[in-house]
C-alpha cells in the first residue's frame, strides 16, 4: 500500500491510497466516521478533475483540534483491532467445530 498526501491542513487531509479498492476504503471510511473529532470522511475512486486517475483518494475533515493524520491513525488502529478480534473469534469457532467432531 502506497500513500501520497495530496493536501493537508490543520483540519483537512486528502491522501491517495494506492492499490486499494472499495472493500478496504469503505471499512476505513466507516471507522473514520466513528472516530471522535471526525466531521466528515469520504473517498473517490475516479475523480473527474484527475484526468481519469483510478487510485482512491481519501478525504478527511476534523474538528475540535484533532489533526486529520491522527484521526487516520486512530481509525487504522481500530480497523486492525477489529480484524484481530474477528480472527480470534474465527479461530475459537474452528476449534469448537473440531472438538465437536472428535
């Protein structure tokens, strides 16, 4: 995954996230919207003004003094934690199925 900051202010961030698709971008956007201090989060896969650029561009707007890069970090960590929890639950479920079959 390659990241390229397009624009950054104290309250707004536009960042290109190369190599990702709607699946990842929707999860990240959803977590950003659940992050305290994030006023808006969206992404665009093919902005008209880009001349056909297809890598997703994530836009974040924050409030209450939250730096948008900090918001992105918080959201990414939350996604990682959620995936770890999911993995652990799947592992327990498989172990339960294996024990029941034995």
